[in-house]
């Protein structure tokens, strides 16, 4: 990262833009589905306004111009001057996409935005705002001081006809009181920032500039609160601004300028009433003869007023800076308490203080997690040594070790909570993808999301984006029918794709489902045979046929398009999921749709597990998958079809899997006497029984990737280091149960004599 503090602030700005774009799209989608309200529109306005304000501070003119037009339309919507109809919302959704492109281009992560596309959308936004597109005018991020000057309007009096000579009139001497200058209506704003306003990287000059856009301002600065230099705290706030704004803007418009800092300042807004003209004494009759001029003064004034009103200010082209009103020697009055609006609604519910957060580089958190992982291993090793030494459990060392174990667990849980984040950050990117793919394929698609607040390790979240993207594109391009086909089948013209996340059996499950045509199994099988992926006479179940789409180079697309057809996609998805220690499965019903299920570990760092032994090998079973353990009885063992072993458990039969044999640790017969059965629950909700030799205890273990350090092993999700320094394999319960069903257990099981 650059040492330049300006660049560091810029990085923070783009991070905040990412969050703002997520909120922007979520609120626009709420408006699209009819779930939004006035506050939703306000939230959209604030998001765009924040992007525009930050972009102006960094001189990102293209971004400022686009955001300005976007913001203007949102201002019309929130004021009620324009209705928020379907056409407007759809245009705003496309505008949010272009706004995201402008931000990415300004950040340098994407090429510059297509000028024609951006200009076309600007024209659409202006038509919605004004009824017709306005000529393009630059909205430059002018220097602050430029906005405080007075821009004169030129009037040519020759337009009102030639001057007329008036006869001289002799007026009697009058003793009249001096006339007070009439002042236009406006507002007096007293603004005193708090220290946290500056800590949030806000700039008072930007607020003053926004006020100047509402009308003519006169600014006074009270610096009497400044301490001497040796007592100055640079993080404190000492200044007060008093601004007199001559404008017909409403109080709400004035307060909107301070919308984002109102919790970080003292603010008072009071009306400035126009000065009343003094009453004049009655004039005596004039001695001169009446004059009949050949022009009408009332008409002349009306014409001048109309001419001034019709004139529109020219675009800002950096005029010569005008000085801000000088600071007066007198101290302004103390800020008055902020008064409630005259027509206030019901009092708002009190809002608690926003949580204080910090931004930390992910590498630092990763290093911390690695250190805590090593701490867990060392604590386990120490516990092992103490246990082997034969010390009594009531000894001071043993008691201290228990306290250390609890403390280590608290540290680990706290560190893992730092890395946990909701999948919302990934889900929020998908509506835009769905809109783009639907537009390219000519299909009507509605995306439904659920479980956005489901939390998972940050590493898992970051690596979810690519596989979810592939599957959503696949669901729209291959799964959904065209609107005409759907209507012919009696379905709604608009297809539905559902993206959901949930916790299940200690793992996170992501489901991508569509209500399309499902997998055409005869066609999938035919393509696999034609490409030599399977033998023509191969006997496959429906599930095995469905899984053929994960083979490298397999594609059902008839033509290569921008969406799919290059044979790259679903095999990449499976490899990506497997690299995270997860798996992917398919459930499809022809004519009704398909569901892809991704199952991933909640974290890639730690696991609560049950340490077991099978054929003299030490293994770890995830504790979250274990329902119960029991000692099997010969009378409870039965066989289905003469070879598949099952065990009776609470009035139901569940498949029995010999872990030692399925893992290849032994080929000889298993003696049930003395063995232990663990009843486990798979991710699909079904149950199975794992037969092991013994249960050695419960441990919290640190996960080490087996694929990274060795290779993928069926039935194993990862490895760990135990307290005695040995390596133990962590079982993949679902893969183990699936593998056990493929093997015959009857010849291997023997009863103890």
C-alpha cells in the first residue's frame, strides 16, 4: 500500500463505494418488488449522494457527472414530484450498473465506461426527471472557493426600448427617514462540528460548497475557541461557522446538506424574514403639470423581472475565485439548539450509536488465526503430556491446564468471529449478473434470494463468487425456457431462479434452483457417448447421468455465445468447491427444474471433532454431524437385498458403514463385539451408522488442507495434528456414507464368539 495518506483515503473511499453499491442495489430491488417505501427511496438517494460527494473530493469528474444526474432524479422521487413507477425503477437499476462501472473505472479495476452507453442512460434519466433530455453540461468538481463567489447576470436595457426623457420636476424638500435595504428571505445556519466529524474524513468546505449551490451565502467564522499552539489538540474541534443563506430553498433542503453529519455536529437552522419597508409620509401635491410618458413603468419592470427569471445560469467554468466573507471580530451568538420542523410528524424512535469499526488488512487476521491455531496445537500437546505423566485431575497443574484450555477456546472463537461475514456481500452482486444474462438470452428472469445473513468464513465467501456466477449463468442459459416456450407449457413467462444459503450439520449449504425444463438425461447421455466420456453400453443411474455435466469439456450448448458453449464451467465449479473442502450435488425433475446444492465447511481453520480409531488408525469425525453413539448388538444388524447392512436405531433402520474397511485400512472381517457405532446425519438430512473400533474423546482441532499438502482422498475432507504430534484424517461424512453404500458389508461382518 502507498505511504501517501491521500491515496490511503482514496482506497477507503472505494471500499465505502462497494458497500454503498450493495445497499443501493438492495434498495432498488426492494422498490422493484414493491417492498420499498419512502425511506427506501431516501436510502437510494443517500447512497448516490455519498458516492458523488466523495468522487468530487477526488476530482473524478465522469463519476460526479453521472452521479449528479442519478441524484437529481432520486431527488424528484423523494420529494414526491415524480412517481416511482416500474419504468423508472428498471431504469434506475440499469443506472446503478453504470454507476458501478464508473466506480470500477475510476478505481482502475475495469476499463473506462463506454461513452455511448453512459450518455444514453444519462439521457433516459433526464427524460424521466424533466420530461426531455437537457443539453449535456459538465458538472465539474470546481474548487471550493469558486462556489462562494457571486456570478453576475447581464441585462441589456436596450431590449426595453430607447430611453425616454422626462421633464424636470420640482419636488418640495422632505424630511424622510432613511430607507433600510430590503433583504430577501433565507436561512441563518449555525454549524459547530464535533471531533468525530473530522475523524470520519468529512470536510466542512464541501458542506459550505453544497450550501452555496442553494443560493447566495455569507459566511462568518468564529475561531475564538482556538487554544494556544502549545495547548492545541489536532484531533479536537474548535471552530464555529455562521452562514446566512439568501435562497428560497426549504428548510428540509438546507438540512439535507448536513444529512450525513447531523449526528456529528451542533446545527441550528432559523428563518431570515424579509425586512419591512418603513411607512412614508404623505407627499404634498406637486406643482408641476401632469406628465404623460410614452411608456408604462409597470410593464417595463414586469419585462425586466421576466427576463431575469428566464435566464438560466451558465455551466460552472471555474470563474475567478471570490473571497469568502471576512471573519468579523465580533463573536457570533452561541449556537441555538436545533429546533424541530414546524410540521413535524410523530417523534422518531431513539437511535442507538452506530457500532465503531476498524478496517484491518486480511493478511494480519490470517496471521493471527495461524498463530492461534498453533496455540491450540501446543495446548493439546501440553494436555497430552500432563495426562501421560499420571498427575491427578485435582492437581494445580491439571486445574491450570483446564483454565488454559477454556481461555484458548475463547481466543479461538473470538478470532474466528472476526473472519466470519454474511454471504450478503456475494449475493448482492448477483442481481446485476442475472439482469445482464437475461438481456443477452432474451429471457425474463426473477431472482429470489434467501439467507443473505448466513455467516461463513471470509475466505469461503470470497471464493464463492465464481462458482455461484457459473451456476446462475448455467441456470438461465440452459435451465430456463424462453418466454414463448414457458407460456406454451402453461408456465409464467417469467422464470424464477432461487439463490439461498443456510446452515446445516455444521456446514454452509448454498442452493441454486430454477423452475425451468430440468436436465434432459437422454441428451446428456448421448453427448457423453459421442464425446467418448462414457461407454455406449454403460449402465448409469439418474444421479450418475446428471453428474456427467461436471466432466471436463462437457457442454449441452449448441452454439458458442457470450454466455456459454465453450465447455468450461461446471467442471470448474466442482474443482473450486472441492478445493474448499466442499461438494456439489444435483437434483433435477424433467419439466420442473433443477437444484444445485453446494456444501462447504463454515471455516477453513478449526473444527470440533470426535477422535475415533478404526483398524489402528486415528481419525476425527466432525462433532456437528454426530447424533448419538451406541454399542451395537447382533440382533440389531439386518441386511437389505442380502448384502447391504443396516442397523435398527429408534424404530428405524439406517445403513451401517464399516469405516475401517471403506477407508481401505483393512480387508479382514470386522468383529462387532467391543466396537462402537456413531449415528451421523448427512447434509441431506438422512442418517447413517459409522462403525469404528473406539471413541477416544472430543477435541478441537486445527484444520490442515490435505489437497494443498498431499492430494484429494475420497472420504477425507482434511487433516489435523493431534496432541501427541501425530497426523489424523478428518472424515468427510457424506462421502464416506456414499462410498459405504457401494460396498457389500455382509461378508465382512462377523459376530464375536
